[in-house]
């Protein structure tokens, strides 16, 4: 094969009608969809999400231009009518929008928060059988609007899931996002956020707990265009067996984005000798009066702390679970109610440690 | 209660012998002190007795309440009533002190076939003991030992000890990091636990602690074994004369 020639399409790519992201693309080097996608069935399916909305929310279908990404183009090829969920101005409700049924096929969802609206969205990404899911979401957060997004992910071990979100935030807009993932055969949750206005506040946290040969990739690209943005990002990983966790985070601080205050953290706990963690934190800064920090650690449980706990009578497995749970919990400290996440985490740990 | 016979332990895969034929018998109801120079093996003894990894017992035996102590897991030893007050208590990030202690207490009770202690009973007991030890209630809500001063950590060890009510108490340099007032508070707590069913092994560099917790027997540990023993007054003599006479 010539160095720059286009390789022949795989069987899956032929069905889809174009090349999938692969390891030679820098942004996809640890999540090789082309090599991993084994399914031949269901690649062109259209997903019908189950969406429940509180009173006052409008749900419609519209023709929206495709995203410029590879996976966005696939989604638009199979799903012409995008689901559009919108709020009136200054909308408020105690009830969240719930989105589930994202277990198979392509889907496109656009959620629009009008000026001053406050909205919670709870997403469940699950599959019981080997499936292919390509979800393309967009959130438009208008001036002074606040979005709280909660994402739970647990797929079949042979599922391939790509979930991409484009989030646009205007002046005084806020987003708080928490994600808990138990992985899939291959999965990627990509968040591309643009803070277009001033005083944008972003909290984007997550945790992944992976066993067997599961793979999750949490990738985020945050563009800060204007002044006074505050960004907090913390991702915690727990990996065992032959699982693989990927974290890619980038803050791109544009020239006008003075007084940006941004922090990015990724910490992973490796519980086996065969698991794998790949992390790439990136800062690209063009403004000169900003505070930007990033930190990344990978390690094992503290043996001395474990012995201390056992000396007090706590069985080794319980001590491990308690220490691990405390480590993961840091990602969900800022949630209004993290009970459900913490229960799922402790059940996961109980069964595996 | 505790019978140590000819105990020999090595580290680094046998490259270094730390305990070298140590024998010691502590009957129930007695308080024994072990003194000795740096590097004599005092902390190693406490770790071998509680089952920390990294030490190989190559000879000897330890019988605790009629059981083969060395065959037991660390948590089994704790459940059987063995407690170590650490020289350097560990920080447990993210686990509040009360959660930690309640988990430990109920894990021990479960292993012994007892019902878990109810939350109100546990809280009541914790508040009383914390007040005796002059520990502020908000410290009990914070992650265990995280950001505590050296003295606070030592006081927290005694707090845990009084909550768990162990039978065999090992205190490793409990006095270090404590000022005189704190030392008196800690000693009062320890003395309140003295009784016919309980034994204590106090490891210390200095005689000071033994003014507050008066031992029945004092031993000198040098080069991995007990080289001399005496009564409480013996500690004063050691403090005056130093350990040189006993070191190899």
C-alpha cells in the first residue's frame, strides 16, 4: 500500500457508506472505531429514543444541517429529521427531561435552552445486547440559561457506542455535567463545548469504572472565546482486568478570553497489571491574564492505608471498596443528589473487589 | 494472653534480620513497656504482631489467647481484639472518621457473630469518648486524619481504641507529637481501659509516658531481642543511664 493512499473500506464502512475514525487520526488514536467495529447488523438503524419532558417543553422534528465531524455526518445521513427539544424563556421546572432507549442505531437530538431557562437533562445510555449506537447531540444554552446534565452509561461488552455532544454557551450561561460510565466494548463520549459569551461557567465531571475488556473514552474540547469563563473538570477512573480508559481533555483559551479560570484533573486507579489508561491533557492559551491548570495521575491503592484499615478489623475487600469509592466520589461532590450514582458505584465495587 | 517465643523476622527477602529470637510473655491484666535505641526492632515487632506485609517470620511462634497469631489475617487479629496505635497514623482521604470507625466496629461485630451497633448507640458512645479526649465533634465528620496535626492524629488513635475496646493494645510511640496536656488526656484514656481482661504493650523511646501510664514490667529491646527486664523503676534507670550498656 502506498503511504498516502486511502485504504479499502472495511465491511462495516461499506455498509455505512464512508470511512470510520481510526487510530491514525490523532483525536482517535486510542479509540479505533474502524478496527473495532465488528457488527454488520444494525449499522444503518435509526434509533427511537424514549423522551419524557415536563410540562411546558416543546418537542418537534426539524431538518438541521449535519455536524462537520465524521460521526456527525453518519448520523445526518441516516437521520434527516433531528429531534428538537426547546424551552420557553425563563423556563424552570423541578422535573428533568429524561432520555433513554438509546440502545441501538443513529440518533440526533438538539436541546435549546432559551434566555434565562433552567433545565435538567438525565440521559441513560444502555444496551443489553451487542449493538452499534451513534448519537449526535447538540445543546444551545442562551444568555443566562443553566443546564444540568446527568449521564449514566453501561453497555453490553460487545457494544460500540459513539456519543458526541456539541454545546454552545452564551453570556452568563452555565452547564454542570456529571457522567458515570461502566464502559462498553468500545465507547466514546465526546463533548465539544464553546463558551461564546462572557462569564460562562462550566462544571464537567465524570468517572469511569471498567472491568473485563471494556473501553471508554472521555474526550472533551472546550473553546473559551470571551472573558471571565470559569471551568472545572475532574475525571476519576477505576480500571481492572484488561479494560482500557481514555481521557483526552483540551482547553483552548482564545485571545479575547482574559480572566479565564480553568482547572482540569484526571486521576486513575489501576487495579490490575493488565489494564490500560491513556491520558492526554492539553492547554492551548492565547490570552495572557488567565489561570489554567491541569493535573493527571495514575496509580494503585495505597497499601499502607489498606493495612491500617484491616488493622481496625475491616476485611481487605471491604477496605479496598471503601478507599476506591471515596476516590471516585470526588467526581460527584458537586451534584445536588449523587445517591443513585454512589449506589451504582458501591454495587459495582462490591461485585468486583 | 500473648506469648512470643524466639520470634525471628526478616525484611527484603531475608537480607536483613530485624527480630532475632525475641521472647516475651504478657499475661492478661498487665501493662508491659518496651524501650530501646533507634533501629532495635520496636516498630517491626508491632507490625509483625499485627500482620503487616513485608516481614517474613523465619522462626519462632506467637500464641495469642490460645490461637496461632501468625496464621491469622490482619483483620482477624483485629477482630480477636488486637489493636495497634500507629506511630504514624495513616490518612484515609474521602472516608469520614465516623464512617470509618462504624465500618470497623460493625465489621468486627459481624465477624464475632454480634449484631451491628445501632446508629444512635454508636453516636452516643462516640460523643462521650470524644468529649473525654477533648476531640471537637467536627473532627469526627472530616476524612480520617486528613489535615490533622500530629497530636490530633495520636488522640484519634486513642479515640478509636476506646471505641473498639480491644483486649490486647499495642501503642507505638504514642507520646511523640503530644504536648504535656494532651499526654495527660491520652494517659487518662488509656488508664481507664486497664483491667484484668486486658493487656498492653507500650513501645516508647522515653520514660516520660511511663510516668503517666505506669507499667508492670519494662523490657529493653536491642538487636532484635529482649536483653534486660525490670519493674517500673527500671525505666527511670534506663532514662538516666541510656541504652549503651545493652547495645551490641
